[in-house]
């Protein structure tokens, strides 16, 4: 018998198409993250934490769009590093600016 236990137990081949980052699945992920951030904004629970999570979700969504829809995954390494760094810096500036505004105007 040439069957390995790991193949039998962890065979995800029927789900490979569902789990792949096709444009349809990527769009569903973006819509789900948008609905999650809107629901966090509407509930207003732990407002300071929810702002941080919403900005993190927005940063992750922009990363997905840049990498997959703008095809930055196929760009040379230094360009991809530039995209990733730009995305992180912009999110960090927004979060720092928000918390600085909270400190000055409580």
C-alpha cells in the first residue's frame, strides 16, 4: 500500500479551486472585510481599538488590491518592497495622526 496518512487526512484537492486567490475569491474577501469594518464602525464598541482594526483592515485590503489586481506580485523585488513599505507607512501615519488628535482633543 502506497498511501501516506498525511495525504489521506490532509488532502485538500477538492478545495484547491475554492481556496485559490482567483479574482472572484479575492473580491469576496474584499467584500467580507468591508462588511466587517462597517459593522465595527456601526457598533462603536471599544472605539479606540476599532479605529486601529479598521485602519489595519483597510491597509490589508489595499495590499490585496496592489498585489493582485495591479499585479505587483510579478514586479521586481525592489518595486514590491516599495509598494509594501508605502502601504505600511500610510497606515502608520493615519493611525499616529488619529491618536495624536485624540491626545490633543480628549
